[in-house]
C-alpha cells in the first residue's frame, strides 16, 4: 500500500494503514527532531508528534508530499514547545545508580558504522546556521520539495533553496576537512549535484 492510499484508509480508522504511514515517516521525523532536541529527547518529541498526527489525520488532505510537510511542521512545533518547556524547568541530574540500571542498546558492527556516518552528518548539520540546518534537514532528511519546506519554515521557496544549497556546500566542506571523502561526504556532494 502506498502512503497516499494509506492516508485515505487511515482516515477511516484502518490501523494497518496508519502503520504504513508511521514506517514511511518515522525515520526521517526522528532524525529531524533529533537535531532540535538531541538524541535523549527525540523519541519523546517524536511520540508527541505522532499523537497529534493520529488525532488530526482525519482533517488532513493531500498526498504523500503534503503529508511529509504537514508532519514536519507538527514535529518542528512539538520540538520548539519541548525546548521552551525545558528552558522553564530546572535540570536535575540522574544519579550513577539510575544510569547503571538503564538497559544497554543494541551493539552490532553494522549499526555502529551507520551511526557514525549519521552521527557525523547530524553533528555537522548542527554546526550550520539555523536556517541552513533546518532547510537541509527538511529537503534532504525529510525529502520535502522547496515549496513544502518553505511552508514549514514560513519562508519563500527561493530562500529555502538558497539556504539548502549554502548549507549543503558548507556541510560538504566540514565533512571533507574532518576526514576525507567519506560515504557521507560523497552523499552530500551527490545531493548538491542533484539540486542544481
């Protein structure tokens, strides 16, 4: 089932269709949100995003591209709400005992290699100016076109294209200077070429 058909079916309460939507969008949403709130809070913010998506899906109209933009806008708003709330409350550190009781994550070589590449890219994106970082995330990670990304950011499509281009160029420079032509760097370079 494609995502557009899944949206129509999910509006009628089809749980399988909602799972199709979730599987199609969750990885990108999680990466997008992680750049706002960090890895520790990303799952919580993504969960809040999905609660709102589930609640408001019946009023949504459009296909897969519109859904990605709509979901990204919700995720951005939830992330900004989370950051505002975090700034209002004092930070309490966890004790060592609590950390020792936490379950260990999956530790496979394949996931480690993927995490290093993704982690390096996300860390590099986080060093970009905010407008460039968000534009890159929306265009490359979420797969939005410039018009939809611009709508999420509240900017013109041309400004979003320019911010994406500048961000990707800077990202390629950062990744190259940090370790040569890695797979992540090559991917960024290819994305730059595709956008021209």
